[in-house]
C-alpha cells in the first residue's frame, strides 16, 4: 500500500515524489506518457529571478527556491548517479539607454535589501568579450542569483534518484493513499472544463539547442531571448509565449525568429548549428502563480500545477511545501498560490 500517488512525471510531480520519498513515504508515480513528456522535456532551463522590486509572495517564494536549488540538485544527482546540469553561473543583460541604466541602478539598491548577502544585482561595463550580449549603452546588468539546469537531464536525474529508492514511473496504476495531480496543461484544461471560468491553460513555447561550447559562462537575456549555455557543449535559446497556434508541439517560423534574435544579440552564435528544435505547451494558471494545495470537494486529492516558465526554478520549494502538506498536514502555501485562488 502506498502513502502517496502522484499523477504526472514532469518537474513538479517528480520533485514532490523525491521530497516525499526522502521523508520515508511510500510513493508511486504514474504517467501514461512517461517522464518529462510535456513541457518539462524542453531544452532551456533558465532559473532566473524576477526583478528585485515590487516584492510579493511569488517573488519571495521564488527567491527561497532558487537558493535551495544547488543543494536540491546535488542531492538528486548523488542519489541516482545522474547529471542534472545544474550550475549557478549568473546572468548578463544589456542596458539600452540612460533610462534603463537609471532603472538598473535603482534595482541594484533594492536587491541589496531584498536579496541581502545571497546574491548581487549590479551594473557593470561591457568588455567586448565574445560571450556578451551587444549593449548599446556599453553597460550590462549582472546578477549572481540566476542559475540553469538542463530540463531533460534534470528530470532524468530525478527518475534515477527515485529508482534508486525503488520508485519507478508507471504507465498506469490504481490510486492509493493521498493523490497528487501534477498533470500540466492537460490537467488545467480538464479543471477548466468543470468550472465556470478558466482555471488555466497551456501556452505554447518554442526553443532550440545550438552546438556551441560556452560551458561555465553566464546565461544571457537579450533581444527578448534567453541564451543558456549548458555544460554539455550546447546552448539553448528560447522561447516564445503563444496563446494561438496551429500545432502545440510542432516548431514553426516563430522559432526561426527566436534563433535569429539570439544570433543578432550574441554574435558568437552566428554560425552555431541548430541541433534540436522543441515546442510544447507550458501550464499557466489563471493567477500566473503556481497552483498548489488540496483539491476542493475532492477529499484526499491535491494539485500542483501552473509552473509555466518558472517551474524548474520553483520546484525545490514546491516539493518542500507539498510534502509538508500531504505528509504532515502543515500548510505553508503562500497567499495567491492556493487552488481556490484559481477556481
């Protein structure tokens, strides 16, 4: 008999399973499509913070999770022998003009208050190095909080860690114990179909992997594109956010535009060959925050969904608070993250 049944083997489902297993719970994970079959099987993996201003529960939660990430992924990799590709190498962003320069300086002051000694947000001079975005002002924003993880490898490492504890992803099984639904865009659509208003939806994203070795370099955000140098000699660029589309999982001309913008912003990528193109639906809740907590009117059932573009960054903290709730009955879910906030 299992204590916890988790439906959905994306980043939320796998991370919560791992947190529960570590506390001694008997867990089963069910996904008919297999691990990382949805948006968690993407290629970008930017663990990037929100700007340090207009502080709110979502930003505070994300900060805690980003600070937990290094220990979380180290633990997962060691447990199963995998390699998530986690690295906290920071991020560079170009500053376009005097107005943006003044705003960046204001945010640097706010970051000292909000991030304290955990990380820095600062304005630095561009050096003209190959791995820098072109900056019209000659200045860049550098933050030391941003990190990265390879999404597919991260999920594979979680699968390996769970397997080392005797937990394997199954295509189907009967629910036992408390049930968690971490079923991504499909789950949000099913919830919306049974309620009087939209609970959430899938937003299409497209991204690509280029063959270029910038391992250990900071990630870049320029031209509206994330440029993520993974440790395996590839660079991910992305992504789009599309509410209207012809095919949810087929890359199209919009991805060509993303690649072109990345190459224009980072000349070092000008001739880097594209080796993978990806498209998929990312689950966005109505509130735009992760949707966590008990499923109203369905005793013994819980929901963890709505990671959208920050699911991997939120996962360590999401896993902790959901394990607290399901195993200990302790509710530490922030205001605005509850399931009822989206229904």
